[in-house]
């Protein structure tokens, strides 16, 4: 772990009484060093449910404070869930399960959906009952040995941003290395892969490390505290050298002057560093956000142009580009990626079957490269039938 303290580390920490003696709490507090710590009797969010944030007005101010506040607490309820975004309405589902070891992200992207999703609970959270999480994963996966579980930890938290404090990867990666019917995806905008490299002999091909990428101009302008684009791709190359497969997520694709050249340059960077054979999947999605988040975005990021483009309200209450613009973005990136390798597994996030046909010329269920990702039943026999299986 670097001696330099990252700029996004919390300024204050709250710990619930029942989490005080958990190993994760002790580890995090010891590594944070000199930081203000307060103990809570309940699981109340410090910003919105205690006197700490009571003087603040407006979602933007509360979210800003939440970005600097960490709550260590125990998670109650289920751990494994189907991705809440997948398969809703007529959208094509990518067969992802989610496990959230915490909530909230200290990185700060102007377009991040957490600004609306977590507006009532804006404090950063780490769940300290890690052994319960690991047990739940193992039991859930083992209960259905014929099902392939693709499980991601990056839904409401960056999978690696807290690794220097938690060592969570050192517990998750070996676990999935022992599970014959599960695949772990660690999704990040950091370059914090030292622990993963050290686990090169324990992942057994059951962990995919993936990066959210964007055009360099977007990364520099809209993604505060994240690793620079070149560092993310270099980290991916390090993981490939350690035997991992990697993934990339171009989501959200954003319309701006010169976007074609900018996104094409990122594709060039990827394939200069990483062979196509080591890429597990690449996803594509266009800008979208809840209508009520627009004001928060403009208050928190007054210089951002993201919310000013030609957008319309969809039936899901999300602002999106009009369909012709969405399809231009998606089709350009689809074709550009497939130019590198026709067999590259590329899929679209939060798009319907009509978009699939318009962009790829076929239905998602007819694309053999996507069997591992979009298997309707997620059955291991589906993998064997198509000659696709975890290596």
C-alpha cells in the first residue's frame, strides 16, 4: 500500500456499535490513521438521519458531504441479487448477479447514477460482516450446481477503490477460485491491482477484472479522482500478465464534438496493450439518468456539458439521447470493436431487442460469443453446447 493518502479518503468515519469489533472495521481504522471517528448506536445514515448533517439543505450539499463521510456497519438482509437494471421492461438481460460489499463511491463522476439512487443515504458505506457475505455467496452458488453465476461487486460501489483499506480482493478471489460454477467480476475506475497480481495463482480463471472506460476528454473532465485512462489500461495489461481475463465497459457513451475519433483512440489503446483473446467481454451503453438527478448534476458540476445535450425523457423516467443518436453511438463502437476481432464478446446495456438488431444485425440470443454473458437460464450445459466455458 502506498504511503501517500489518496485525496478521496474520508475525512470522518462513523462506526455502528455492532461493527466495532469486526475485523474489517479494525483494519480500515488502523489504515486510515488520524481521522475523526464517532460511534453510532443505530444504522442511521450520518448525513441524512443524524444531527451531523441536519443543517444542510438540498440533495447536492448532502451528497457532497456524503462523499467525505464513511460509515462502517453490518449489512442486514440478502447479499446476492439479480442486477436491478437487467431485464426490466423489454430490455435484454445480461444474466448478472450482484453482491454489494458496501454502498457509495468516493470517486466522483458527473453522470453517476448514485447521485439519485443514494440521495436518501449518501454516506459512503462498507459492510463489515464480510464472513456473512462470503458464506452467502458460497451457499447460494452451491445450491444450484448446474447454474453458472456471473457475480459482480461493482453495482453500488467501485470494486477496488477500497482495496488498500479492506483487502477484500484477497478474500473474494480465492473463494471464487474454489467455486466451479461461479465467475467474479471486479469492476473499477482505478488502477489498484497490486493485490490481484499477488493472487495470480489463486484466481484459477474465475475472476474477470473489468474497467469502465470513456474517451480521454470525458475521463479528464467528468470523472474526478479516477485513474487516468492510460493507467487503467496499463492495469488491465498487468492483470492479463497475471493470467486474468479482463473486461471493458464503455458506459456511458457520450455525444460531444469529435467523439468518433476520441472513442476510436481508446479502442486503439486497448488493443495495443491487451490481446483480444484475453478479453472476456466489452459492454456498451449510452448516457442515461433519472430526470430528478439533472438538477443535482448541474449544481455539483456547473461546468459539465453532459446534461446539456439533445435528450428526451423515456418511459422509464430516464433522460436519454434520442434514438437516432443512441444508435449512432452504439453502432459506431460496435463496428469499431468488431473490426479488431469478429469474435469479440460485445453486448449492450439497457437496450431492447430492436436496438440489438439495428446495431448488430442479429438478436442477442443468436450471438454465440455471448453465451457466457447472456444465457437466459445461466446453465452450465448452455456453455458446453456452444463450446464456451471458463478457462
